[in-house]
C-alpha cells in the first residue's frame, strides 16, 4: 500500500524513499509527508513494538544545540526544569512556558558536556527557534541541526539489537546519553523514547540514516512502525501529545507534570508563568489531566464531552483503541473533584452517554531500563 507523491508544500524526511519502498501509507503530519502505517497495519505494529523492537522515523522533530556562556542557566529562564544540576550525559523532560503559565511546547534536554542538546516537537519547532532566538542572552548560541536525522528504536529487545552495533549501548540507563559509533558513523544516542518501552533515540547525519535504518531493519526483531502505532503506544503509556493534551491553555500542574518541575525551581521561580505555577502547586487547580477507561468497545475521541451527575465536568484530549489492553482508552481533563481513580462518568459520543471511569496512568506498565 503506497501513496502518491507528496504535494509540493509537504516536507520530507531523509527516509521518505525508504518508507515508500516499504509500502507505507503516507499522510500529512506537522508539514511533513509521514508514514502512518505499513502493510502489517497499526494493530500489528503496536503489538510488535511491545513484544520486540519497532523502528520509528522521527526526523521531523526539531534538533538543536545550545552552547556558549552557561546555556543551562540561560535555558532555565524559559523552562521550569532544573537544568543547571543536570549531570553530563543525562537527559531531562521539560516544557517551554509562557507568561501565563501555559505550555508553548514540551521538549527533551540533554547535557552533552560542552553544550545542551534539545529535541522539540515538529509542529512547534519554528516557533521554538524564534522563541529561543528572542529570549536567549547574547552569550548563548543556538544552532539548529537540520542535517541530522532522528531514529527511535523502541521495545524490550532494543538493547540487544543496538548492542550488536555498539556493545556499550546495553549499559546505558534510562535518560542517559552517549556518543556511539554505529556502523562506522558517530551518533548521539539517548536511552529514551515516547512509547513507554525501553529504547533509544539516535541522532545521525541525514546522509547516513537510510543505510543504517536498513541495517536495523535487517535484524530479525526489528520492524518499521508508523505514526498510528506511535500514537497508540504513547497513549497507553499516558504520555502527553502537544496540541492535544497540553497547549497554551494548560499549565504543567493541570497536566499532572509536576514531577518535571525541579524542586529548586518550584521555590525560586524565575521562569515564565512562575507565579501561576507556584500558586497552583500550593493551592491546587480546578481541573486535572486523568486517564479515562470507557466501558464497551466504542472509542472515545478527542473533543468528546465528559459528564457526571448530568453536567459537563471535562473533555477528552486524546482517545482511541489500546491494542495492548484490547479496548478503548483516553485521556482528558476533568474537574479536580472528579479526578479520583475509579470515579464514574459518561462520555457523550454521537449524542449517547457512554459509561466510563477515571483510571490510573499509565494504562500499560512502563518498561524503562534503570539499571
């Protein structure tokens, strides 16, 4: 199953020709022509990643480097995470916040020793670059890395696969980083991902990525995985999707991302929207992001209204079928008083009130390797 050539206004990643050769169904996503699934289909791709190893092309994401005079201190003026104490070759999740405490984007930050390495969302990368350019002090240099591709190798057998190319990959722990030589190519690798499974993200020169991707796909455990399964995997893992579960109307506290706000930062502030976020940390919020398990088989999509006691109490922000659970799963925001695990509610689907309940996140146990 292949698509026709992408329209002229869509960008392509360095693996575009490989996706087409593998029979991918291509769709527009974040301005790119991207594979939503391969011939095996989303269900099979999802379950294969949970059981073995999936290879994802995430080269549409934004990669950039911050260097110069104390880039960690400079970045702390824009995010609520503790970046200054981030040890060399360690990674941290955080968000760019605005002056109202809303979320401009979420991102991964790695202390690469002499610089910070950032990965931002594809939809937001142009705005993020402009934001950084406007806000960073003169002594800090921002360098976009458009000539780097990005692969995600995810699943319980990912370490065994990558160790065939670089044995030291197996010793890496969750949220650590290393420069590894993979098939003769120097790559910047983190043990991370967005599926809830063990795995790696591999930053590799664009001109080398297709050859290495083919080498990975030659491994018996590895299959290519598209955006469809990437979405169902992250949903089962309870992970936010920017533009759906988090955006400028949601704060990190409402989004249940308090764990990502450094303790020192909670006390000191010094980032955009700190006053609101500090207040919410102290006093609580009127709503909270929660997991939602609908009863029955009908999926509950984003935008679906949630009701309890005959009144609206929230809205679904991500929803679909959870292949690992064998049924529908969703996330959304509900009034804080309705956020208790097990709380009964109803989802309004095509005019019908379908029973559901608030559930703990993640829906599927995460398998990060912590050593």
